[in-house]
C-alpha cells in the first residue's frame, strides 16, 4: 500500500468545495492534513462553521483547522453568493451554529508554517477559493512555501467567459491582487485549473440520484448530504445556463487531478491577472501565441484537457468504494 498524498486545503467552503473535500474523505490516495478556512462563497465564520459541521459528521476532529482571510487585498468588502451556494454554503442545509474557537477565527494563520514543516517536500496545497490567504503566505513565509511539493489552484478563465463578469472567474475576480502575487511569488510552477476545463466537469442529476440511492442503502450519513447540495447547485446553473446538463463541480475536478497529476493535460504559459478597475478587472491573461517571442511573465501550468469518462468513472468509484471502506472500519 502506497502513502496517501498529504494535502492542505485552502477553501471558502461552498458546495463544490465540500464535495471535493468529501472526495478526499472517501479516497485511498488523498489525506487532508490541514484546512485553512476563508471568506469567499460565504463569510470566514460561516466557512469555519461548515468545517466544524463536517468534522462532526465524519468524526474526523484531529485535523488542524486554521483561520484564513476575512477579506481581499483590494480592501473591498467581500460579496457572498447565497443564490449559488446557499445562505451557509451548504445549499439548503443550514447547520447548527457551532461555537467557534476565537483563536481559529482570528490569529492562528501562522500555524501553516508548522504544518508545512511537518510534511516538507511531500505536502500539496489545494486552493479552492479566493487566493488571499495563499498569497499572504507567499509574502510572509517565502522560505517555508518553498517546502511545498505542488500547488493545485482552481481559478481563472482564459478561452471561455468568466462566471462573475464576461471576463473574470470568481476566485480571481474576488482578489486579483492576490492572484497576481501567487503568480509572481510562487516558488515553482503552479497547476492552474480554470473554467476552461472545470465547466465541463458536469455531474448530472441522474448520476447524483444513483449515488444517493447507494448511500441510502448503505446508511452512509456523510454521503447523503451530497444530493441536496448538488441539486441546489444545479438549480442555480439551470437558471443561468438553461441548456446545461449537470452541475459543474469545479473543485472536485481539481482534487481529482491532484490525486494523479498525469490525468490532466497542462500547457505551460506566461500568465498575468488584470488588476485595473474596469471591465477586465480580475481577467486571467495567458500568452498563447505560437511564437518565440513571449510576454516576460511568470510561466505556470494551465489545464487544457481531461478525459471526462475517466473523471466520472473514477470519481463515482471513489465515492462508493470509499464509503464501503469507511463502514467496514466502523464495524470493526
């Protein structure tokens, strides 16, 4: 048996973020060893509450939970999206308000240093939300961040429209200053998975129904929260994109790619993010010219293609076989 990949999750814990975390919960290749909870889809406090809710549901309470950013480096107040992710980030599910440790809410961000040191050279960072906390880590702890093995980031839109503005994807639009810091200061090429591919990571209602039936029969209470969340998500997407056949689970695609980096085709491209106010604010820009002369920007790995059939097959196999393993453990 090989060692699982050690992953630090930085997330604003909306629906697709949570489904991605549950994929890791069921996976035999990924182990989440720490969580940074951020503002974004919901407030930082709501995101932390969602983490505590998941801990109570799964029984996994020994993973460090670190409080991240409350707002962007732009100085603007964050805008939340209850129509997309629900009031609390869990779609129609409203978890009980859990008493939060004030330490986690405010001043324990520095604990990422000890976590990275503990798993130096083998830790993957999976960023599923706004990039404020990750950018702050690059500014404050540049030597420590060199110890991270790989960075997988959901963000950007290069050859497709944005999902907040015609040009900008939500994570980049929420804090383009942070996105640019990430691009400029990352000690190695990041794996950037943009809307260009994540919009095709569609999970249809029939797939979710089938998975839910499996969880009902196996009495898997953890897995049973997936359907109401994804159904809520699909309702939003169906109103916005009437012809869409399923829910694009952006962050699920990223963590699936992280599990085996060979599953996705990446293109190395110089990139920047527009920070000037106006219609291009938050736009991700890549120099895709087929010429020797390229823009003098940092080069990173942009996802351009994945095998949808393989994605669906492996994701649902993990959700089901992982569920079986969890309950075998409980029975013992």
